[in-house]
C-alpha cells in the first residue's frame, strides 16, 4: 500500500490517503493503527504531495555503502549515527535552502525506514516485525559545518535538509532495493542495496539497544557512492523503484 499526505489547491489543510493508480482514497485517524476511510477520492494530478510522514525521530547512519568492485569491510561494532531535527523535513517539490554563507551542499539519496511499533533491545531477526514501511530520503549536508573532529550535527541539521517522499510503501523488499539519484537530469548514483555495510536489520537492532524505537521514527540507512555537491538552481532527483521519485530544487536562502 502506498500512503500519502497531500493538500488541495488554495487549502492549507494536510490530508492523508492511500494511492491506487492516480486516485487517492482519503482516510483519517492514526496512520499506524486506526485508518478510517472518508469515502472521498482525489486525482493525484490535482493535489500537492507533502512529506508522507511527520517523523517522531530521524536517525541517520554515515559511511554505510561501498562502491561496486570494492570489498566490503566487516560490520562495524560502532556505526556512525546522527540525529536530524524535525525541521529538516520537507516534501516532494519543496525547495532545499542553502544555509547563509554556503554556496554548495551535498545530496545523498537513501532508503528511509519507517518504524511502526515500539521496540527495545530487539534482535536483528525481529527487525522486520517493527518496520511499517519505506520512503525515499535525501539526506543533505553542509560539509563546511562538519567539525574536524567528526561532529556532524550542525552540517546535517539545517532546515529543509531532509526531503522525504513521495509515498510510504508498506509492501516493499528493501533487500533488493536499487537507489538512484540525478542532478539536472545527469545520473549520479545507481547502486543496489547489496553494497550496504551494516544491514538494515542489524542497524535497527543496534539502535534499539540505546533508545526505544517508536511508531513514526525514521531511519536513514545510508547512501551509495556518487553523492555530490549541488548549488543554487540545481534540481536533485532521488528515486527507488517500487517507491517513487523525490524531486527538490536547491535555492539560496535569502
């Protein structure tokens, strides 16, 4: 099932629904446990898609893919993890804003995992049971704000630095996912999930050791080789077959 959040022209209200073809079937209630259909339907072409979820937490992992033809290292005992603020979230078509004094930022196309059940201290074999669905993420970073000792927080935390969308797909085999990205129509990233270093099930289990995972938590699972810098006027397209395409322009923050 493909779940969306959307708004109608000249309306600020954000609605929820599930997508069948080009038709959105509206529902109300809790996305995770109590969806109630309203009976109203909308044509996808007549609405604006928003970020498909307002996350509870956003947890990212760094340096988690190797290029093709490069031997994968062992799964690290201490993965590189970081948080992104909720204010980083924007949706399809929304502008990514360059921080003041920064003329380039780096995009990273990623598979984002949406947690659907509370979990603490789980095993990797239990990870699939707490996953609600998946979406596409662009985990942007202003590398000039990365601390030389390894502190990533500020560089990852600027408003608009986590586009999500276009849908949450609840029926998806992440183990065969293909992650792609293009800038201004030129392909930059194209890799299969098999190039991941810390597998998603082990990643979720590890995170659950130090924090309780709850419905609405979003885990950014890392980006393959090819991420690059973008500037004002560029358009970044991130997509995963089976989920969809997430497109965002880059603008100067005046």
